[in-house]
C-alpha cells in the first residue's frame, strides 16, 4: 500500500511540473533534474520516440524559465549557435515556447542529456577518494578539447567547474564522455585590435576563479585554463581545489585567491606528467600558463585511444534552424520507423548560483577545428560562423592537418619561476 502511495506521489509531482511549465509540440516534460538562478532543468521525452518525423533524440534535457527572466538561457542558446557543433560541448537541439499554468509563457532550451550526471556526481560516488589517473587523463582530454574549441571560436567560458561538466553516455560501450555545458556566462574573448574592457564584476564561481579575475577583473582564455587545473585537482583528490578553506566565507576565499601568492596544492601521489600538466595550468601569472593547444600536446594526455561513438543517432537538425521543417501532430506522425533506441538513466544536474551575465556582441568569422578518430587535430578556414544547423562541417569538412611547425606545441622544457 505504501509503495502505491509513493508511486502516486511521484506521478503527481511529474504532472505538477508539466502543468506548471507545459509540454512541447513533440515532447513532454519529465522529472526535475536541476535548479538554479537561471531556472529549472527537466527531462524531456518524445511523445512519439520512433516517429520518422522526429527531429529530436528520444531523451533530452530541457532548461526553462519564464520568458521575462530567461535572458541567461537565451544567451546560452546564442553562444551555442555561434560556436557550432563540437563533440566535447553539450549540444543544443533548439528552443520552444510553451504555455505554463496561469497562461505564462515559458522559454525552453532543448539540450543533450547527460545520462551519467555531472562530473560532481562521478567524484562524489567515490566517497572522497578521487578518480584513478587513467580516468582523470581521459576526462581531462575531453575538457581540453572542448576548451580549445570554445577558445578557437573567440569565446571564454568563465564558469568551468565540475557542476558544468556533463557525462554523456555512448550507447553500446558503457563509456562516458565529459562534455562542457552551461555557457550562459561565457563572453567574447579580447581581440588584438580592440582595447580591453575590464568587467565591473567577475563571472563564475569563487572556488575556480583565477587570481587576475579576482584582483583585476580580467577574464580571458587563461582563466579557463586555471579553472581546468582546479577541476583536475578535484578529480585526483575528491576534494575542492582550495582544500582547507571550508571555514572561509566567499569574501575571505576571494581575498586569498586575489593575493596571488599561492596556487591550489598539487597532490604528491600523482605522476610526474600530471604534476607538470597542473603546473602549466596553475601558474599565478596568466602569461606563463599553457594554452589549450599546448595542453593537447602535453605528455599527460599522450597515448589515449579515442572511443568510437556507436550511438545510432542520425544527424538531428535544429528544429528552429530548418525552415523546411513542419511540426506534425501526433495523429499525422503515426507512421513509425525504428530509427533510435537507447535507454537512459535519470541523473541529477546541479548548478550553483552564478554572479551575473552580460550580453556580448556577436561577429562572424573564425576557423573550424576538430579531431579525427585517431585524435589528429584538423583545421580549415571558414568564411562564416559555424552553427548547430551546419553539423556536417564538424564531421566532414575538416581535412587539413595543422603542421607541427605552425601549431603551438607543449614545450619540452617549461620552467615556471617560483612565485609567479
């Protein structure tokens, strides 16, 4: 009897969520899996998952908020469109407005679902012991590739942390890939022909902010590399990068970081390559930090084999980008076709409060960069900004290898003087 009552309560909560924010044309809202200042994140399931007319995967995550307060989510959609598709950044499938209870309009952003939860969930499952180095290397390479892609498109993430790293399953292999999400606080990086503008407030989470971000309000590409170093330490130790600061409030922690006299402690029990990698990420002065391109060639990430994706997913287009797409009713979509089958597990997506966000100008141009199945870096000039509607560019148009002499390589001997 008690089990039936629990099931009824769970079903009641799902119905409450659906009534509060409404369902989409082709999907319905499932369980709440995350919540933050931006709004809420729910599971989204297709009403007709086997329909040949479907332009979505059968399970997604939908980030939503009332239209009047959805600026951060809409900013994230804009940035995802501008940087284009990358296998190491959470994918966007489109947006939709639904009608919630009391008639309010709700903005919904349809995103790739991380069935493995977040990197925080992976770390917490080990009870504070930290991940084995082989897993740390694999997830770190995923993150470096994602960071390199974002930086190559002219953006800085500004809020990299384990909570914003989603673990996306590869159907049929049991492996998970770390993908960067939550780009709502991202900003355009500094251009050489423009004078740097200092932000009046820093963006992101205090624990992962770099010294120059706290002290000078400067958040450029090196600040993402610093945050990466903090994440790697957390993966190794299972503890926050600034361990021993539990008794400090946010202002005291920021004062400690902004002084720039120390970096998070590098674990003693890790390999020499891992220590050197972290030293290159956590140099106090940003000019001495390695770039994402240099880190791709670091010995710590050598010898890793790429896991070939076996998802039986066709190229899902962005429902909002395809002008020829017509949304069909359920009655019109009864002609079903077996084209996708993948079981997903529920997970919890956590998100801490963020400081603020700004809308940035958007410009075209840039390069298309990717990695082939052997892990070789590919690059090709692009005359327009890649977007989620041009997915073939990522998979097929990248066929020119970057010459070793022109790419930024990890230095064989890279000495960082004490105190910088």
